C-alpha cells in the first residue's frame, strides 16, 4: 500500500519539473488577444495531449529502454543529469527565456509549444519513467499516473486563473517561486543520480 512518504516526493518531482506556476505567464503570452473561451479550449487541449504523452512514457518507457539495451540505473543517472540541467535553467532564467522565445509564433499553441515541450518536456518524460520504475506493483503504476494527472489538473487550473495570478505574484514573485523550485529540483536530481549509482553497484 502506497503512503504519503512515496506519493509526496513523486508529486513534488512532477510539480517542479512541469512547473505549473512558471507556465502561467507563458500561457498568457501564447494566448494574447484570445478570449476566455479560446484560452480554456487551448489549455484543456494542451493538458490532454501532455497527459497522453506522459502516460505512454510511464507505461512503456522502461520497455523501450530494455529494447535498446539501456538499464534503469543508467537511465536514472542520465535522467538525474537532465533534471539537474533543467534546474540550472530555472535558477539562471535560461528556461524562461527559451520558452518565451516561442510566444506569438503560432496561432494555436496547444500542441506546440504548450503540450510539448513546455508541459510534457524531456524532464517530465524522464521523471515518469523513473518514478514508475521505482514502483513494484500495478497499484504503484496507477498511483504515479494519478499523481501526474493531478499535477496536470493544477496546470489547467492555473491556466484558467493565469491573468489574475500574474497580477498577484508580479515579476518578482514569479522569479522567487521559480528559483525556489529550481533549488528543489537540483536536490532531487542529485538523488536520482545517487539512486542510479547505487542500483549499478557503484556506491
């Protein structure tokens, strides 16, 4: 039976990697000039597509890895390094700058860049494979996907309230929250590397 000690770290990992708060201002930029109904439709479509992509990686990611001869410890280490680079992007504002570069380029941003790579990016895909790989039962697999869907539900809710949220946080508030999430992600990425090294018998 899974408890909070298992689910809470999984939730925090997915929340930090997907970064719903950081996505909100970008969603506003990508949907400038659209009314509430259009924004709601785009936000829902992006979250559904992202959920599908992350479910595929959660269910079949390890099978794909085995087919190409990659062990889970190796993927844990590689995933940890990838997440650490994502954390550096958050800490030094590079991810926000890169994401913002997509704004205004497409009339319907629900598939690209919202669903992928902003929501279901490489870090989120790697996290799903790693988190599901740590479970030993179908109950755990279902629970990890439920956690992922919960985070995507938060993303959608924040999309709906993006405009007032932006006004409430302000530029400084958004920056502080993003930096804090970056620090948490850096620590979690190091833990992924340590787990992979332990699984490979290195430590």
